[in-house]
């Protein structure tokens, strides 16, 4: 008994450092993916701008991309990791692999049917989520939707592979799988774009103009590239699956207890993690009346996804297997402490990120996007949307940690109910915020004013409401949540982030006055120098305020360098 207790203590003691270490591995992998994701957006901005073509692509990719977010970073992975971990802990490795095969095969059958139905009813789907599109734009969006619908199947298979590897504590390859998606969609997309368009095209700079047939064929080529990227995202994980012991078996059973548990957790979990994604769909519905609106929101949300993926998803992914084991063993104190530590890490990285995006949104967007078909007016509009999205960045990222924590406790109903409420709130807020912000910034190029900013702000407000509700209910669920520790971390990190904001803003203004022009070197200086000075200010402020998550991250980084 004593030896068993010592062994168990030895297994559980390093749980929190292992989360930080695993999150670091995932962050590095996801950072590479997100950087390539920005490159992908740069390609779209330069070749297609923010108007007819990109609006149609955003709507055409909206349903597949929404389900990608749910599967790859939400419901399927969380439900599968929980059940797969239970099988490994309570049953046997053999039964766990059998479960993985049945889940993968069942998803292939079900989602193939959904893909067929989606392709058939693509015109109706576009009519619902983009009701104010012109007939020409709606027709192109319908074609793009049909081409990209199979992406759902590919990303679901990739999500199961990711769940298996994460449960076996293999985080690097699944986290970097989306890198292959970006590579495939960029290289394959441009290759097909040039081939289908006949070797070149031009995109109109006026968001209201109808593009040429060559340009429309080019955007169709980018849709085909998306499918290539989706296939690579799954295939790159297959060698690692075989290395950890997976072997494919052609078995299917929708009545197997393990499959039913995954589906039981997954059904409400889809709603539980879907608040942001469904709210983005609602935003698309309201933004369809704004020429350029879906594109501006899409570019801004892509920049938002960088810190969400690098920090929120990474920390949540690394936390889930650990707290799932604590939940299975009934170790509530360890569960609570690990969850509170993970939320603190989310604060450490997302609060300064949000401040930086608000203060430096304009120079960052000008550096990344403003070239080719992407105009200075587009930069201004995307920067405003990015600032509005940044208000909810902490909520976006923290949800990635809190929602899976409920699934680890076999409670998928609570996140589902919170999300249902938040979706209703978002629809109401969208309606009023769009009209409120639409009264400002009206020009001939932007007759709808800043209406899209109201849509972004409503989504951020809902993300924060979702986070606070989940935190409150988790506290009731496990007795307490180490709230004083979490609040103290938030206050200290927010104080350090204020210093970052002030130093970054002053540095940018001085550079903007001293370095006129739009040359690349000027844009690099205006974006990167304020980031550097702000980071230095945050470093000293965090040390002065005693941010212990900052010291934890530095110590972990130091240990990794010493080992190397």
C-alpha cells in the first residue's frame, strides 16, 4: 500500500509542470501553424482583397470552417480524449484501440452522408447565412461551399487522430498538423488558381464591383487548395498513430458503449464549445449586407486566432488529459489546482496580447495585409474590427480551458446551456450594435459605416459572458476554484499589460511622426519596434508586480535550455 501510495504521489506530483511543458510544445507547433495561416491570409489579401471574391470565399468556407473549429479544437477531441483515457485507465490498451477504430469509422460514415446533403443543399445554406448577397456573389459562394464541404470529413478524421495522440501525451505532431493544412492550401490553392484562371487575374479594388471570370476561377482554385490542405492535415498524423500502437480495423458499431459515450458527450459538447463559432455564423448573417464586411471580419478574426491558438488552445489541449486523469481518480484538489494554474497561464499570455492588438492593430495589419488588392481603407476597417474582437480575447482563450474541464467531469450539459443562452444574447446584440456603429464612418466606399465593428464587439461580449458563467458554474461544481489566486493573477497581469500598452503606443506615435511613408522598412519598424519596447516594459512590470505565472514560464524555459 505504501509503495502504491508513493508511486501515485510520484505520478501526480509533476502534473502542473507537465501541463506548462506540454503547453509550451503545443504553443511552438501552433505558432508555426498560425504564422503560416497569416501567410495564407496575406495571399488572399494581395490577390483577392476585401470585397466580392473574398466575401464569397468567407461564406463558402464558413460552414466547413465552423465545424473545423468544433471538431479540431472542441467537441470531438474533448469527448474522445475523455472516453479514450477512461478506457486506458479502467480497461485495457486493446479495448482503447478498438474504440478508436469504431469512432473513426462511424464518423467517416455519418459525415460522408452530411457532406452529400450539404453539397445538395448548398444554395439554401448560402441563402440563409448570406441573405443580402447579390445573385452573382451568392452563386459564387454556393459553388465554393460545394467544393469545400468535404473538408468536414477530412478534419474530423484529423481530430480523432489528434485525440489519440494527445491521450498518449504526443502533442507536437497533432499541434503542427494544421501547418500542413496551411501549406497545402497555399501551394495547392495558388497552383490551381493559376491553372484554372489561365495564368493570371486581376481583382477589383472597389468592393462593390463584380470581378472577371478569370478572377472567379482563381478563387475556385483556392477552394480546391483548402481540400488539399485538409487531407494533408490528417495524413501527416498517420505515421505517429502507428508508432503509438494504432492499427486500422474495419469495424463499425453505433451501439458500442464506448462509441455511445463519445456521441453522448459530443452532442451537447458541440453546443457547449460552439458559442464563438455559431456567433461567427450569426455575424456572417448580419454582415452579408455590408460590402466587404465578411472579409474585414475574417481578416480580423484570423489575427485573433493567433493568440487563441498559440495560447488558449495549447493550454487547454495540454490540460485536458491531466485533469481527465484527476477526475477519473477522484483527486479534486489536484483537478482544481491544475485548472486554476491553466487559467492563470491563459491570462499571462492573452491579456498582453489583447492590449497589443488594440494599440498596434493598424501598423500590424498594414505590415501583413496592405498590398495588391488590399487598400488603406481595408486596413482601417480591419483594425477597428480587430480592436473590437480583442476585447473578448481573454474570454475566447479561457473557454478553451474551461469547457473541456466540464467534459472531464462527465458534465457536457452545463457548457451547452451556457452556450445556448450566449447565442441568444449575441443575436440580440448584433442587431442593435450593427445599427449603432453603422451611424459612424459613413463614406462612399463604406456606406454601412462601422457596422461590422458592432458585430465584432457583440461576439467579444458574448465570449466574456460565456467565460464568467462557466467559471461561476465550475466553482459551484467543484466547491471552489481558487478564485483569489485567479483574481490576483488577473490584476497583476493587467497592471503589467497597461505598462505594455502605454510604452507601445508612445513608441508607435513617435515612429509614425519620424518615419513617414509606406515602405516595407517603415512598416516593419512601426510594427516590430513598439512590440519589442512593449515586451520589455511588460517584462519589468511583471517582475515588479510579482506575476508568479511569469516566473513559472521563465523557469520552465530555463529548464528546457539547461537540458539542451
